[in-house]
């Protein structure tokens, strides 16, 4: 393992250096492929995919790297070391002009739905929880906080028609919630003390993934879901399905898991960098608007957020029926259904997919201010 750790450190340093090189650096002249050549046997299959991408794009500048081999064919090994080296294009890179070249070394284990959740069809998609062993500097500085890896994040020539991998770094998700969300949640949300925070964050994420397995969008290809407005609708449905399911769940942790899901959305994800172009940010702001409509989110005298999800239960069930209808129209080929729905809810849509909506309620303004202060502090 020491040999792997040493090599992973060399690889990450090479990727970090390449991200700082000039715009004319060609893929074949970059430091990263040279570092890949020294890979241990345990990760040769993963390294071969990354090397194939660099070789195919050899004369292209780093900004032209397309990670099709990794996106289409990488298979995560459970209970073993894994390596992903690819160029990412998800909005919210750490600085202007950043190429998006990333490297992540990690271990993984299969994610299993709790028995308390109703059965669902996984659609053949495998989800794993990972633990980062080494990562390029920019990966953890991304808007996602370096918490997830999915094919949809990668720069490719052709989008995959199925999800070959999905990795969630639970420790990163928990740390993001602990550092950026929990300080703004009222002490009355005592479930975050009654149950381990890592466990609640895991349950909240799995509930959201369970929501993704419901309905027609779950059956659509990754390439279709890559369209921003369709992806927003898929995220909305996943959240609403999850909240409805948790509301019916009799486990004592269920209401607290629902609270964690909502809090992470409205306190952190609603205010990601470039929110108008971020699927998660658009979906999160939409959820916040729904909750504010029925006063399910309030600001306490101590400057913390109080959630009253029971007050919005009926509204969320009604909204879920609407979103289901929109998904039905999308699956039937009505490409404009997502835009019509969002525009009818107050969103301004530019260039067919960029969504603008400013929430002027005091709670929303307060959350936006707190998020901007945290962003300044991290800069």
C-alpha cells in the first residue's frame, strides 16, 4: 500500500501542475500521462482508460481533453483501490481558466438501501460509497465539495447511455453538512444529536437516490438526463419522492433524515457558484420557494433556520403529482415540458437552459448572505 500511496501522491502532484500550465500545453506533453505510466498493477485497468484518453487527444490542448474511455468504461472495484483521472466540466470550477483535470484515488463499498425503505428497481445502476485516499487540489475545491463522482461530470465527445459508475464520498458529504449547514440549523433540530450525523447524512442521500428510482425519468438514459432542465425535474422529483417516503416511514430517524436532506439543499446547494447553471442549485432554490410558500422555513431569533416540514406535507404531495406529470410529458417526447413548468413557477430561462430566480423573502436573503460570507472566508 505504501507503493500505491507514493504513486498516488506523484499522480496528484502532476495533475495539480498541469492545471497551472499555459493554454498551449498539449495532452501528449502534459505531466499527467507520464505519471500514469508508473502506476501499480492494482490500478492498471483504470489507468489504461485515462491513458487512452490522453493518447487519443494527444495533439489537443488540455482544454480539449475528452474523457470518453473513463466515462464509458470505468468500473469501480469494491473493497479495493480505484483511480479516476479525467477532465470535468461541471460548472463551479475553482478558478477561471481551470482546465478541470482531476485525479482521485479511493476505496469503495456497495451502497445498500435501508430495509425501512420500500423496494425499488436500481435500473442496473450501481452506487458505491467511497473513501478518498488522495485527490487533486481542485477536486475538493469544486462546487460539489469533491463529494461525488458520476459520468455526467466528465468532459466527453459522446455521453454514455448508461451509468457505469457512481461514487459518493460520505465523509465529504458529512463534513460539508457539519461545516456549512449545521451552524445555521436551530438547536431544536435535536435529531442531529440523537443520531450520528454521518448516519443521518447517509440516510438522507439514500432517500434522495431512492427517489431517483421512481417514475419514467429513472428509465431515461444518462445522455438525456444530461440536459439541464430535464435533470432539474429529475432532481425535484427525487427530493419530493424522498420526503414523501420519509414522511410515511415509522423509523425514529426518518424525520431527522428528511430535515438533513432539506437543510443541505436550502442552506448549501441553493447558493452554489453560478447557481443559474447548476442543476442542484436550481432544484434547491425551487424547493426553498415551495417551503417558503407554506412557511415551512422560518428564522429564529438566534439567527438559525427552523424547519416545519409537517406544515408543507400536503403542498409537497401536490407538487409531486405535478412534477410526475411533467416527467410523463418528457418521457413521451414533450421536450418543452420542463421549461414550461419552471417558467410557470417564476423562473426566467435564458438560452434554453440557464435559470434565473431571486428569492426576496427575508429567510432566503439571510441564507444567501450567510453563504456569501462563507465563500469569502474560504477564498
